[in-house]
C-alpha cells in the first residue's frame, strides 16, 4: 500500500464501519422504540411488568406479547435484563443515549442539567447557549427534574459539576458552620 492511498483507505474503512454500526443499531432502535411506544400506551401493562409479585417468567411472557415478531434475540435479551432488574422505566433514556452514540460516537459529550422544576423552553435555550459557549457546540444537553435539590440547578459535563442548587448551598453552609465549632 502506498503512503498516499493509506488515508483514503482509512477514511473508506471508517465510512464502512459507521455504516455497519448504524445498520446494527437500527434493528435495536426499531425494537426498543416499538416496545417503548407500546408500554407508554398501556400503563396497566407497565404496572404488571413492574409487579415483582409475578414471577419473572410471567412478566417475560407479558413483555414478549409487545415485542415485534422480528426482534433480534440480543435485543430481546437486553429487554429481559431491564425487566429482571426492574429498569424498563429507563428505556426512553436508553433509546436517547443509543441514538446519541450512533450519531456522535462514544466520545459524545453530554451536559446533564438538573433543576428542581421543569425549565421553560426559553430557559433551556439559555442553558444551551451558555453550555455551548463554555464547552463547545458539540455538547448535547439532557434536562432532568429532581425536586430534592429544592431550587437552582446542577450542571454536570463529564467530571465537572457546577452545583448551584439550594440543597448544595445549604450543605456547603452546614460544612462551613461545622468547621467553626
């Protein structure tokens, strides 16, 4: 192989790998989306699947009833793990992150913004602007609500955490006061 062709071969290999990755995840996403939509439309079924008084086999049979007939066995097994661990409620987050990984790769950076109450679309846009200004426009944002923070927001990008929550400020004040004793 000549030196001048190598970068073209690498680029072509990268494109083939990306296409294969997208094709492989397409089946999974299709299955997961169908299941998520069916569970969202049937709260009684979701309650049954979360009912640990039923055996795993009974719950698995109920889940099988909403699986697409052409679902791959590895996608089914993944859903069974979520079922077993009581984590089917996280399916929408799994789907969102799988889409992000497919689009951006494993190096995708995410800013998790947690507030005590849901943010308005204007507030979300303001956070997007500030996060993109500080960390770059390639950062995706996920907004979460956690009433236990009392007020304010917590922003996490990678291992950096900016805690502007009321609960965080109260904890910091308590630590300072404890240090004065």
